[in-house]
C-alpha cells in the first residue's frame, strides 16, 4: 500500500532527528479515518469479492502493527452496498455481505482472518456504471468509488473448435493470435499457459501436473469506446525458447505436454491507470506516483473481463519439436 510505505518513509526520516528533540514531541497527527477499497468487477464471474480495510498510523513498529488484525480491519460495523447507475440515475441497489475468505499468503499482513465483502449472485450490466459505497455506522464516515463495466472481447484466433490445432513448427510463419476489443476496455493483456506432466522414472508415483505462463506485453488503447482489432504474432522458435528457459532439465524426469490455454484479459480505464502508475520507473530520487479512484478513502475499484480459450492442442509437428528442438530436447518430452 503506497500510503503505508509513505508512513514508513516519514517515520524513518523523523527518527534521524528525534535524539536532538524534546522527548515530548508529537510524531503522529490526530487520527483521521481513511478507508481502503480494492475490488474488480468481472461480469464473467458469479461473485464479486471486495477487500475493505482501513489505513493506520501509530507509535511503534509499522511492520508489527500491520500484523495486528485490529490495525487493518474494521469490526463488523460497515454498511456496504453497490448502486447501479444508468443515465446518471441510481436504478437499483444491493448489499455486500461480510465473510471470511481463504487464508492469505504469508506477507506484510495477517494470514488470517481474511475479511472480505461479497455479492450474492447479482448480475452486472455493460450499459451501467456501478458505485460501491461504504459507511462506518459508528463514526458516520463514508467512502465510495465508481466504475464502468468492461464488455467481453471477440476472440478470432484461436477458435474454441477442438479440430483447430496450434502450429508452432513453421519457421516462416508466426502463429497470429487475434481478438476484437470490447466496450470500456482500456488495457488488454494476453497470457499463453503451457500445461504438462512430470513423472520421476522408477518412482512409482503418479505424474504431477504443472504449467508455465508466458505473459505478453499489455496493449493500451486511446479510446475505450472505439472497438479495435489486435493481433499478436507468436514466433514458434520463441515458444520453444520460453519452454526451455522455464523448465529445468532432469534426466530422471519424463514429461508429456497437455496443451495450451490462451488467456485474454481486458481492464477498464481506472485499472489501466493503476497498473501503469504502479509499474512506473523509480529511482533513489523519485517515488511511485500515487493513484486512487476512491472518494473519501484510498484504493482502486474498477472492472475487468477474463476470457480463456482452454485446452488447445499442438499439431503433430509442433509436438515433435518439443522432443527435438535445441531448446527443449533435454527436457525428456515423450
């Protein structure tokens, strides 16, 4: 969280001068409530889950405070709702329910409890904007954010037909991925996921299933309302280079390819801005610019649409190259 990092930096600078100051100096400003929202509407999913927390600043070690549940989570005192807005008017409202999600990965914040807020199967419509409104019923503090909803893309290639195979074996012709953008999509990403099994020779253990992801550069368009056709050429040789770099050679391990998933994702303008700013280059003399679209708080509330084309199979010559190419011949693909 940029705000927490800023607090760390501020405390570090102040600590250089504390020894020369009066012991009664007040380091922290009076408490001001600041809510945090992180959520992405995805019309392709049945349920929307949103993280709602609070920023904190106190006397002591910020890393230690971040591990205290009461430092980052509100008690069950929030009224959370989503408003559907069409042509500038609120036409419907539905609540979000507080629940405990799966444990988080170990990190700066507590693994458990993982407190989230979710919908109850309500549908999101492309023709509307949606505003999340959070109110602290004890303090009266309110914070909110509004986003449009990203429409689906039209995937031209690859098709979903099982008979349509992927060809990476012709060095003269790349395989061209092609799709047409959807309304409200500002940033588009594409990931090629390669599935395979691994079996240790003579172990008697069943084969393990694994995958590696090849993430291609994102594409940002100037106007989310203008539909565009995007083509991504994939050079066959680059595919085998990628596989050879990501999978470790082991003469005792035998592998079989299971196929490919083509995963497309479109993000709304707020998400595009957040990703762009978060990935901006920094140096010792600069800090990452701060971006939020939450009024009365901080965070990001936006929309995305994820469209996978799963279980695409390589054609026979491409399968053979997994065994014979100079990049993958030592991986024991069978």
